């Protein structure tokens, strides 16, 4: 399942090679260590320290093209996140140039108009909802930059 990158399986698959299921406990000690190091030593440990060493070891192992200098010279560009609401929850996500945050908000805006909890999986209602969502996503995928982030919310009465 993880092809040429078996280490991914050690993070994202159970010991039996199957995906984690609802209720399973996923542990990622390397991520926990990295976050602890960043908390204790700051960003430099990621770009120039122990974490950078680990990143570069994996890149070299798989013949990647990023260099140690690329990592050391990377400049973070802080941007304001995109924000919206969904059924009373505040949603905060990645801003452009990533399209993920904008798309997430668009999807939630569409889904907010449906009583998803009352739909059976693969029912006509669920299929129609999926079709509408797919249609909207395909129509907006190429115009993400022109879509205003502060979209009007249509609150469901569910």
C-alpha cells in the first residue's frame, strides 16, 4: 500500500498492514519528538538541527533533490488564515496559495444546507448531495483566487 516508501506504512498503517479504524490508537513517536524539540529549541532545530538532519537523511535515502541549503534558507511567509463557520463551529484553515483551506470552506458551506446526519450512506439523498458538491467543486476549482473568503453562511435549522 505504501509502495516505494515503506516508512509511511509504519506511521499510517497498523502492524497488520491495514489502515487504522475508528477507535484505534495511532501513535507517532517521531512526530511527538519533533514537536517537543521545536517547543524546547525553537524553529532552528527544524531548519538546521536534529530534525533537519533526519529530514535530509530521508531525502538522500530516496534520492530527493532538496538540499540542506534549501532547508536552511527557507523563509516562512506568514499569512492570515481563512476563516468561516460551520454549524456553529469556527473553521480556521490554510490560506492561498494553498487551495485546501478555501476548498474546505466551500465544501462546508455547501454541506451546511443538507441534513447529512439523516441521510443513509449511498441513499439517493446522499448521492444527490455528493453530485452537487462535486459539481460546485469542479466549477470553482479553477477560480479559487476569485472566490471571496468571507462567504455568506446559510445556517441549517438541523
